[in-house]
């Protein structure tokens, strides 16, 4: 076999259009399997064979030859050496194709011919069973789909542009019926091959789909070494928080989280589908119907706890234990004559929550310049803590600046061990690969830190939320690719990126 791309999917997903464009861009031969069935319909008609006579059709197609060529840049279909291209789109031909395609012998012969074409060159082929039956060993398999609503809208627009009547509800019903028939037919039912890449085109342009397939094909050809960080994905605190919320969805009554339970859109959106509402402020709390509130993994300030209790909510605390430890330090230090320095992002909910447990104001810094500007009384007792997801190297630099000021400094390295291990491993991998992928939510602090660390070691570092965000074309130049993920990234997203890259 040469290089083969198999494209499967339901009717109206745009398989033929996409396959033709990818073929043109990559110099592949586009094999239009639908045209081949139409060619058989023409063959039986010219031979005077009744298309409803299965025995006669089956005997005749056993020795038929078929060719797809591009003599003038356009696709031409030859049946037994005869060019039948001009007749392929006739309504009569479509009816004939539908009738003869029912027979196993016709499908069997065409599969043989399609495989021969793939063996003789590099091809892209689309249909309903290309990746599962025709080309099970294709180097790249794509399952192209779109919602029934989207496909109906596209078909309706196409008909209206031609000046033909179109009823979108009727079109969608026909599409759903066709999907069911294709997926439940006895011979080669429509299904996604286990190793196929799913591409949902519902919210994609044609250009984006073509680019995605081209990028996938280029990466598969390159076959780079891929290294997945062992520490990628949910940390203990995040896993605990997410499990807590899902467990609570099994109960009754309104269910809320105070703030997003973790900084990952996929998880937050899925929880919404399970009936979980996010309360973003104390005003939201006061307006909400009484129920259960799960405290996010980042923790919250004392006044949030107090308000929830005063308003009569049931509180389930999913704050990360490492964060709770910092809350305790903050209370103890600020209850006496000591000074507290919090190293972290002052806009991050974890840091805001820590500040909310202080009995007096704490200094919040996240740069060396801010550390240099810190001024406390001579011989002050200064305790330094850190946001759990802060960059370890940066924290150590800031600590050294504070120590040099001569205060009585106590350093509590409250960066969680999982964060340290994740950052250390990411740095090591990024230093050895040609390209690095960091997966995580846009709002995730620890993911941004990972990206910064990897970017310093590997200029070709890409930050994405899901596989759909990844531009594959630049990766096609890499001989080695590293993958890591923030602490709030679900394994399903990591596995999708790993599988497709």
C-alpha cells in the first residue's frame, strides 16, 4: 500500500468535498467510491442486465475492471476502459447504483478494486466503511461528522442556492433516518474505526477541516517520537474536588459550587449538564435557592464560609488539603506580631482565599521587583508562603531576595509536591524535544506556569485546552514531541491529544 487516508462518516458531513481538497493539497489521488458504484450501475445498464437480477449482476461484476484517472486535472471514471464520467451524475445512474449496491458480490468486487488502487499509489478515499473494511491498514483514518441539525442546514442552503424548494425539518428527518439505516445495515455498517480520528465539523470551516487532516497526515508520515509526562493530569486535590461534586449530583435539591470547581472549561460545562450551578459572588449566594454548596479546590475566604452558613446552605468543603494548610499558617502568623508574605498571583482565587483568612493585611507579590520593594521594620519576623501552583524556581529567587534584607525570615515552601514534580518533569522533557504541547484551561495558573517553563526550554511550545485547538502543521516538522498537562486537565483530553499526535 502507498500512503492511504480513509475518510468515513454519515451522509452530508462533507466527506467528498474535504477529501478532494486534501487530495489536491497533498498530491494524493482521490478515490470517489460513490462514483465507482455509479459506474457499476452504468455497466449493468449498457450490458442489458436487469439491476434487480442479483444472480446476473453478481456474475457480470466478477470480472469488471475500473479505473480512476485525472487526464485533464479532473476526475474521470473508466469502466472496462470506457470513460463514463459524463453519465455519473444522471438521476438514472443514481437509481441504478442504489439498486446494484445492495448485492454482496458488487461490494466485494469494488472493495477489491479500491484496495488495488491504494496499493498502486497514495490515495484518499471516502465512504461509509473505508477505515473499517476497505482499508483497515490505512496510515490515517478520519471519521468526519457533524450534528444532524448542521448537516440539514447545509443541505437546505445548498438547495435554496440552486433555486429548489427546501424544508429543513423534512431534510433533518431524512438525514436522521439515513444515519440509522447506515449504522444498522447488515453489511459493513457505518461506524468509527477504533483507531480513527473523530473530527466534528459542526463549528469548523472547510479550510479548518482540510488543515486538520493535512496536519494529521503529515505527522503520521513523520512518525515522531512522542513523550507523555507521567505527572500530566489531575493532581490529588483536583481529583478529590471533582469527585466530590459528581458524588453530590446523585443527591437531591439545588447543587452549587462557589466559583468554578477547577479551572477547566470541559469539566465545568459537564457539571452544568449535571445540574450544577456556579455561584460567582456573595450576591449570587444571597439570591440563590437554598441547597448544597461545594467549596472549590482553590478554597475561599472566611467571609464566604460565614455568609454560606448565615444563609442556611449545606457546605461541602472540597478545598485542597495543601491550600487548607496555608489558610492555617495565614491565621496563625497574622494573629501575632509577625508579617506574612504570600508569593502568588493576587487575582487568583486561591490567593484571594488565603488573604481572606488573614487577621491583618498580608503582602502579596509575584515578581523579583516586588520582592525588592518590600519594606518591613528592622528585625521583623517575616513568614513567606506560596500559592500551591507557583513556579518553584521563581519562588526560590524571590525568597533569596527577601532573605538578603536581613529580616527574621521563615520560609514555608507551600508549593505542593505534585506541582514541583510536574514542573521538574516538564522542564526535563521540554529540554530534549523539538516541540512541546501543554494542555490545560485558559484560567489555570499551574498550566500557565508549565507553559512558561517549557517555552524557555523549547521555543516550539504550544498551549491548548483540547485537541481541537492544536495547529498540527508546525508539529509535522518535529522528530520528537513532548506532552504535559496542568493539574486540572482530565485524562480523556490528554488521551485524545496523545492518540491523535
